[in-house]
C-alpha cells in the first residue's frame, strides 16, 4: 500500500502556567503535525516539538526538513517496506531528529492501521500502563513547595524537580518540597545541564546526608560525558543522562565509559520510535534501565512514547506529563489519563480517531 500524500501544519496550545527549566521558559506547546495518507485512505499521524536549546530545531526548520528531503524519500513508497523507509528517513539528512520523529511516528501509525493492530501490540505488547511523574518547574522555593503539595494531592506519587541555576537555591528548593510531601512522594532531580561537575558532586553529597533522592538527571552539559562519569564515581544517588543521549551510538559510548546509571530516551532526540527501541535494547544488553521522557509535546507524540514504554520491558521510568500541563486537555482517544496513569487505546495505531 503506497504512501500517496504527506501534509504538515503548525499547531499551538497554551499551557495552564509557564513551564520553566534551567534552559528555557515556555507558555505554550508549539508543534508541527504530520499526516501521511495511504492509497486506501488510511492515515498516520505524527508530531514534532521545537526545542532550540536541545535539538537545535525550530518550527520552520522542522517543516522544511519534512516537506523537503524527508518527503522525497517516503512519498510513493510502499508502507509495507517500513524498515527500509525508516532507514532512508534516518539517513537522508543530518540531525533534524524531531522532524524525523514526527514522520517515524506517522509511519508507524499508518502501518499499524493498515494491519489493524494497536501500536503497543505491534511493538510487543505490555502488562502495566505507564504511571508518569509530574514535573515541578523551576521557580522560587516557596512556589515550588506549593506546586509540589498540590501535585501530590492530585495523586502524583513521583515528582521531577527542576533545579540547576543556583546551588544554595537548589538545596532550598528540595528541602522546602520535602517539608510538605514528607515520604509520600518519590523525588527526582533534573538539573538540565545547569551544574558543573564539582558543583554537582557537592550538592548531591549534601542531599545524600538528608532524605533520599531517587536519581539526578543530566547534572552537567550535554557534551561532558567525562563529567557524568566523574560525578557517578563520587556519589551514591544514580545519575541519568538526558541531553547527552540522542542515538544508540551515544548510549553505547555512555555505557562503555560507565558514565551513568540510567538513560532517558526521548523520541524528539532519538529521531522516533525505531531508534528509541534501539537505545532501549542497547541499554538492556548492559543492564542499564531507561526512562521514557518527553519535551513539551503534543498528545500524539506523547502517546507514541507511552505505547513504546508499555511494550518495552527495559523502559521502567516514565516522564510523560507534557499534555497534563495544557490549559485545555486534548480530545479523547489514543491515550486516556487516570490521574498519573496513562491508559492506551486498543484501536489500531496510536488509537486516535
């Protein structure tokens, strides 16, 4: 069944409140949506988020990559040759991982619809729906404390605390949050590259003397693999790579260096479901567990990530809360939220109608 049409459009949806990290602040989710149509009328949908500070892509550059070189290698191809098409998408231009992810998701959606199976079933099935953490955005300690208390009250058992722009302020943020959530919530820290290696060791050692932190994510700049290793060798709290990890090659290098304890996979960084699976498989062979994460993305790409997480036994940590930040929740279908738990549709593909 040949691919007869590829369409793109820009979509933006406001957030309930500003999302702040050590790298950026956003007030809306802006994406490029992709629709692939097959000759029989079946369609596949994908979506790409623009994150200048991480992938280097803008909305115009995502649109240009999809409407140009990527479209050239998928139009009029037989969707049943999915593996070869995905390989061509991966290799036909350098970088552009978010653009590739959107098309990869749409191709998987169309392929699964053609054969009448849910994406998670095609990927291997699962038994436990993902339960996401909830991010507490970077702000003054008292505001983050209030947000944390509210989120725990809403049923979120795992909080991902954004830190990384001021050492003493970061410690105060964590201590304030612990005061109100007690031992009820698991805390994860995400510095978004905001510390240097020695500063990170000092902060983490200080926190180890107090109440437990489950993990620390990307404490140093993305390029500093040696810094991750330096920190990991000097602290007890597990260290997770995020912005350092884009490809299976990055995963292999981080594992070979013994630089981290955990890996955070994001479709927008890896280039889609296919490469994300390769990362999870590579990590599994080395006994390294993975998180599935998300940028500020649409319900379509978050659903794709959730389907993958549900189906892969080495993805054991979940950070899929992006759509829960929206001012208005998206239409039903694909993924349904029950508090922190993402229930996936059993309709073909991603499950969106």
